[in-house]
């Protein structure tokens, strides 16, 4: 997906979380996945769906002038966006492999938001990126803590 405006960036972010949840759900029902990893993947998928809904609220609450501002040059020039558009398989993976894939993708998204925050040409765009970045950081940390607890069980 290509994003030319902040609105499309938000929609792309929603899509990313939804796609990640879908890939996790597919991995959870795979015959190659152990029961414990099924539980972990389903928990992670549920969390991704919640993040998808949180991102949707950004679009509802943001200033329309900011949403329609351009980010095209910065978004398409960033190599991290190519990584995030890939299909990811979680079937048959162990805990470490699942966490590595999930957190690599989240870190790529966080790096993208930091990059876009630094390139924002308006205060409104910068604030939107800061808010989106803060939400993603908080939820990724929460996800990591819960995944660690699952491993300790």
C-alpha cells in the first residue's frame, strides 16, 4: 500500500495491524503449531485487532486539514514500509521466532513513525505522528510484557 496523506498513513497502519492479526490467526490454526503457541498467537492476534481499532480512532479525532496533508515523499522513500507490507507466516514457529517476527515488524513501524515525525512540515502533522508513535510504543511494550508472561507460564 502507498500512502500519500496522513489519512492514508493511518489507514495503512490499520491495515498493517489487521494483516498481522490475520497472519497470526492463520498460524494459530495451522496443524504445525503447538497448543501453547496457538494460545500465544491468538492472544497476539487479539491485541493486534485492538491496536487496529485504536488507530481507527486517530482518523476520527484528527483535524481534517492534518489528515489531508501530504506525506507521500517521506513515506515512499522509506525502506521500512516495504518490510511491513509482506505476508508473514507464523505456522509452526516457537516462542522466540514468533516474538522476533512480531517485534521486528513493530520496531519497523515505530522507526517509520519516528522518521515521519522528524520530517513533518506542520505542527499538526508532527503532533499526529507523536500521538501515533506514543500509542504504538505503549501497546508494543504491553504486548512484550504479556508475551513474556506467557513464556514464563
